[in-house]
C-alpha cells in the first residue's frame, strides 16, 4: 500500500499571493482540501479538493501555452523533432483546448479532479460560456503561440547549444534556512559570456512589481541550485500576448536580500496562524474570510464560503 502523503509546510509565490488575498481561501486550498484525492476522503474534503482544481479560462490557457512551449523545447532538445511551425503549434494548442473543454463539459473532473474544470462552466450553466468570451480566449491563445513561434527569443534559444540549456519548466525546491521553497523556472540558458538568462513566459499583462518578486525568487534558486554568481544572472519576462516583447530585470545583492526577507516574513505570517507549527496543523476558524468584490468574484471556493453564502 503506498505511503500517505504528509502535508509539509512549504512556500511558493502563488501560496503567498493567496495568503495575502484571503486567509479562508488559503486555508481551503492548502489544508481543507488536503487528502481530497483519496478514495476514502470525506465529502467536505473531496468537495474542497474539486474546487481547488477549478481553473478560470485565462489561467487554463496559460497552462496550455506553457505546456506546449515546454513540450516543444523538450522534443527539440532531444532531437526528436525539427522546430514546429507557428501553424503546427497553433493546431496543437487548439487540440488541447478542445480536449480540455470536452472534459470540463462532460464533468470528467467528478471522477478525476485534476482534469480540466473551468470556472466559467462550473459557476455557469455547465455547458456554455458566451461566444464573445470563448472567441477572445481562442484569439489570445493563437496570438500568444504565433508570437512565441516568431519571436527573437526563440531564434536565440535555437542558436544556443543544448548543453547550455537548463532543465525546462521543472517543478523543484530550494531551501532558505529551514524553509522549503517551490519554484519552476520556465526556461534558462547560459550565453557564451557565462550569463544565465532566466526566461519567464507570460500570457497576461505586465505587472512589474509582482514579476520582479517572482524573478527574484528564481534568481535565489539559480544561486542555490546552479551556483550562478549574482552578477551573471539576467532574468527576463517575455510577454507573449504583447508581441513577445521582453522585459529585462537586473539582479543585485540588495534585491536578493529583500526577496529573501519577504519570503521569510511571509512564511512566518503563515506559520503564526497554525495550531501546531511542527506538524503543520491548521484549524479553519483561525482563517477568516476576506470578502471583497475583486477576491470573491473569481474565487474557486465561493460555493462553500460562508461569506458568500450568507452564514457569517
Ligand atoms: S469567496 Fe471571498 S471570502 Fe470566501 S474564500 Fe473566496 S475570496 Fe475568501
């Protein structure tokens, strides 16, 4: 019998964002839904696990594009394929969208909660989303894929020997003191001058401060995992829906100290809410709702949340 997974405390950028936006949603996502994949999970845990895995269309297409880029670069690096054309990539993206849409409409997620479960369908009529919304999403995917395929950064990547590529979009952890931090660098390579370029593909619009923080985390990862000197780290955001334009960031010791500090402060605030820090045990009543129109309108947990359902 496989060993049960243990809910260990760890930190990630997305966890931090959820914690500061709404403690209740954070509790549901990281504690209440834990174990919801097990066959013997109780009804509430299973429900929270299903809700946790809901994705709004805009996040869903972000994953489709990231997966497509990852698969394309991986196959290319293994010599399994010539680099596909923009049209071939667009067709693959559309296939992934059709398959995810079918899974969501057919509610395959009831049995397999990791399968696509779109927010707009779950909290809509389950079958339809207004045509202008689906058209806009499709247009965004095709535009992003087209911009990726024809971008200067892809031309550069193709000119870099594979030996100078880092593992592609691989979820990994690193330590800050005794804290485990999760991150997945989309793509990174070393140029002939020994500079490590870290690429973060973005399918949304640019939010400079959030991106600086995220890229600062990747720089800490590069420092710890790849022993890259600070002055040789060059992070970039690539905005695929905006002509694949590249936003360059610089890294210095002061930025890394500040990012490290923010991570530790954030983790400390999360731990301060726990009933039992050593065993990462949380109680729902210690995580209040933070209702506001912006948070709740797009919150996965609105179906069960007492703030939205009038029980507060
Ligand atoms: S519906 Fe609003 S208050 Fe409730 S968990 Fe979600 S964000 Fe928080």
